[in-house]
C-alpha cells in the first residue's frame, strides 16, 4: 500500500462525510447500539454545515493507493475533533500517520497538549499513542446519549 498524508481540500468534504458515516456504521457499531449509530452517522447531517466545521482547523487527509482512506482534524486549541480511518483500511498504520501529522502541526504552532473526546472504539489506539484517560463522559447527540472518554497527551520535548 502506498500511503500519503496531504492537506484537506474543500472538494474532499463529500468523500470525508461518506467515510465518516461508513466507518461509524461498520467499525464503531462494535461498541455502540444501533440507536446510537443511527444518530451519530445520521442521514440528516447537513453536508454544507458538516464541511464548514473544517474551516480554521488543520485537517490531514490520508490517501492509500491514491484513494481517500482517512482524515484527522486539529483545532487551534489542541483539541482533536473528527478522526476516522476507513472501514476498509483499519489496522494498517493510517491512524498513526494521521496522528503524527497532527503532532507535527501541534508542535509547529506551539501547543503543549493535545486532547480528544475519544470513542470507546478508539481508546486503545489513543492509549497506544501515549494518551492518558482523564475522565469518562456522557455526551448527547441528536437526543441520544453516548459514552466517550476525555484523553490528553502532553507534547513536552
Ligand atoms: C481509531 C482508529 C482511527 C485507528 O486507526 P488505525 O489506522 O486502524 O490505527 P493504526 O493501524 O494506525 O494503529 C496504530 C497503533 O494503535 C494500535 N491499535 C489500533 N486500534 C487498536 C485496538 N482497537 N486495540 C488495540 N490496539 C489498537 C495498533 O496496534 C497500532 O499499534 P503499533 O503502533 O504498535 O503498531 C480507527 O480504528 C477508526 O477509525 N476507528 C473508528 C472511528 C473512531 O472511533 N474514531 C475516533 C473518534 S474519537
């Protein structure tokens, strides 16, 4: 597999939304109920609003053999928001490459810490990458409750 990480382009947004929904339905469905999956990967997500959230953020897009295979998003305050690898490319090192790109950018802009509200599915990945659990949380999305975990990682050194 040939893997490259490149900056987000606005034209990527429809493909990233499709990947987001597909990964939630096929991967996160291991850890969340059908009701939660329906709410999270909702057909009612407004594509323009979903795409506009990328504005002002660092977004790394992974391409595997020339096809979009994942993306990760860093807010200027160090919060990692959407972070997804395609269901067809799990466990191939793409998440690691995306997180490394985020870490390089975070250091470049002088951040001291990264944080994320991590899905139950992704906790082992973030632990492996040096994140520590701060607190389990319950969030509400489209009227449905979800458990996730606040995790942080210091960027000293
Ligand atoms: C979490 C996610 C992004 C990881 O991406 P990935 O490309 O499959 O992960 P990688 O192949 O880069 O794995 C990196 C390391 O984490 C480890 N890892 C990844 N998932 C793991 C799991 N479920 N259990 C244990 N270890 C895991 C790998 O073994 C690897 O270890 P290594 O560095 O020693 O080789 C991916 O599983 C995903 O998209 N999950 C669903 C979406 C999601 O929940 N996103 C997070 C929202 S907060």
